[in-house]
C-alpha cells in the first residue's frame, strides 16, 4: 500500500483568514520528524499544507530531499511559500495549489490581506514559466457559493484546475452552507465545468460515481500535524498517535480505532442503495456536528437531488484526488473548441 502524506511543517502563517482550520500557536516539525514519517510507510506523495510552510526555516531543504527520493511533492499556499523558494527548488514540485476564495482582487484581498491577489498572480505566472502545474483551491462557503462559476473561469484563465473543499466549522460556524446552498454550488460547478475527481462522498453518491479503491481520508492518506500527531483527517483533533507509533505500526496504522471509526457506516444509511459509494458522507463533517452515527447533513437523498455532469477519470494523476473532502474541476471547453 502506497500512502499520500499531508504534512504541516508549521502552524504559523503570515495571514489570518477567518475560515482557516489550522490550530493556533506556532508549533512546528523538525526535518528529522518529517523524514521519519516518510520512512515509516511506503510514501508516494507529500503535500505541504496546514500553516504557511515557507515560514519554516528548513522548507526548501526538506522539499528538495523528498524530491530527490522520487516522491511527488506538492504544496498548498497563499503564495508566500512559493515566493521564498528558488527557481531550482520550485520547478521540482509536482503541483502548487494557491488559495483563492473570491474571484476579484477586491474581495480576495479584503478576506486575506492587501496585496495577496497580486502575489498569487505573480507566483502562478512563475510556476507556468518553470513548467509547474497549478491548481486554485477554494473553500466553498455561504459567502462565495454563488461565485463558483467565476472561480472556475478564473482558474481556466490562469491555466489551472479548480479544487473545491466545502467549509468545515472546525473553530467557528461562520460560513457553513445550508442544504440548498451546498447543492446549488455543486450544480453550478457541474454546469460550467468538467469533473476530474470527486472525493466529496455525497456528490459522488448523487452522480452514481463509484468510490475509487483506496480513496478517502485515513485509508491511503495520512496527516502529520505540526505538533507531530498522526491523524486520518486534517479537520480532526490531534490524538494520541505520534510519529513513533507510525514507525511501529507502518501501514497498520489505518486499522487503529481513530482511523477505522471514520469508515463505519451510520445506522441511518444501512438501507441506502448508495451506501457503498457514499459511505455515509463525510465522517469529519458528521463528527463536527456531534455524532459519527448521524447521516451527512447534505445527503442528496434527503431532498431528492438529481445532478447532471460530465466526468473524466484522471484518478491518481491529480494531487489530492484521494482525499475525501475534495472535488476537482476544469472549465468546460466551448462547443466551438470541441
């Protein structure tokens, strides 16, 4: 079994976005901890996320060493972590994800900080010059759900895919989507874009897309937090598992209770014909609402959702495709271009 590791080198960030899920404080991993975690399992890919990894003094050295080992290295950034790397290091990344939640400079900078829009534009252009693929990652929230087609067009204009995560109320419940908002957002994306990878379980169920073997948080994906905890999902709390436990258990870590609990089907879903496809929806979303045994609040069969959309199975070629919380689109080509 090959694993994709999500590694947060630090909780530190140069921005303070209201919807961020990262823990407070300035915890950070040592480079030795990173190498130990990667050595503990058969690692195929590493994505650097959580805080702004470029604030870690050893970021360039760590990324270079992992690339030297043939590991597919990606990162999620507000632009800073790309800007601090030399061309020689940056060009070795498999993909760089830039966080943009609003389709205009004014809205984006109001949410994230003055000048961030231009920084991201500069770094996307730089990645293009270096031959590094890029993705725009957006959190779908109550404040931007109607702008999803505009974000899709922005991604296309910049030669990038659009990866969408649904807002999770980890620290505060400021931007949660209502049921109708959730589905209107995905309907608009499907109307304007091609679906490249669908990890969002309830959307997969509504479209009848089979679950990819090994996909899902805590199955072939692990998270190493800046505090050194080993967790199945980035939205969960740090638990008792540490890197030393990962070294002792290796791939067997996914059988531990904290991981296995995310794969338990809620009793309310036993009779559902899409239970194997959906698995009860997003377990972290259910846990944040208070119970893993609840049905997902966006279950499509609660409201009889019917979605139409085209899909292209690019599977593991796309970074983050195995994550349970994420959906990846590209803008639909005009009819004249087909």
